[in-house]
């Protein structure tokens, strides 16, 4: 791995609900006490369905305002398990039905009709809690394609400042990296096994392009 990224955590307290289905965890901050509401939408300013990576970040940001009440709903359970807190634990979480929806895709024509296993997190933090902790923004060309298809504001130059604001990159200063944000990003190249460097050198010898940062201006290469 070239980079490691910390996981977003929700704020507030958690309550476990009963019922015959999957456990329901409700994470909320500052619930209203000044009205006898008949629905969740009346009792809270915001209701967020799904405490995955995006849901946790959104709930955290909204909860920074003490005057706002936020309800965060999650079908899965707590992420307080060693297999989530341990970086190498993703090898176990990928096949743990208690924290993973363990989906299969529809048959893929390009794979001769085969299905693919598609793990998705069923836990606080969502798939960000069960993945391999690699921080990948996405290819700049993909964002630019979205913009060209008629989506203003989605070009890579438009979204890059927000990626940078979110980061706390511990490496040296770079034009495309951020410092001081809520998501700590660690450069692990110096800790990689020597065989990793041998693999990279072999790729270069064969003529493949190389890059020292796949979140940089050119993410293609070894």
C-alpha cells in the first residue's frame, strides 16, 4: 500500500433498537425536547439514512452546530471490534456477514457472464470500516468526463480544493495535497517491503509508466 487513511467517526450517543430484523443503531446529537413530535422529521432537523463513510462525515459536520439536531440511522452495528480497528483485519471483515452485506454482482458480460463478489460494509463507518484503508480520490479524467456531460462544478479542478481541505497529509508539501484537514493520510512508501520496490523496478524496466503518488496529477503507473 502506498497510503493509509483514517476513518471518519460519528459524533453523538448510540442507542440499539430492538425488533426482529437487523439491529438498528441510532446516533444523534442534541435531540429536541421542546416539542412532542409524531415523526422523526418533526423531532430532528436532519435525518441521515446510513452511517457509512459519507453518512458519518455528514452527521459529524452537521453536529458541529449545537443548535442543530441530527439523527443518523444504521442497519448494522458498532465498529468497536478488533478486526475493524486492526489494519490487516480487512482480510477477515471481507467475509464476516455480521458487518458485511456480502453482495454479489449481476452477471458481467465482460467476464463471460460470471458474477463478482462485492463486499459492502454493514456497520458504523460502512465500507470505510472494512476496506484496506487505501486513500484513492479517483482519476481526474473521470471527474472531467462528468463535467463534460453537463454537470458543472464536477470537473477535477473544481473538486480538488475540497479533497485538499479534507486531508491532513503527513508527507512533504505538494501542490495537490492538503494539510490540517480531518482525514489523516499517511505515506507508507518508506515502510514497504523491499520486494515492493523490486516489483516497481520490474515494471519500469518493462516500459510501464511510474508515479510516486497515485492521487497526483498522473495516477497511472506503478
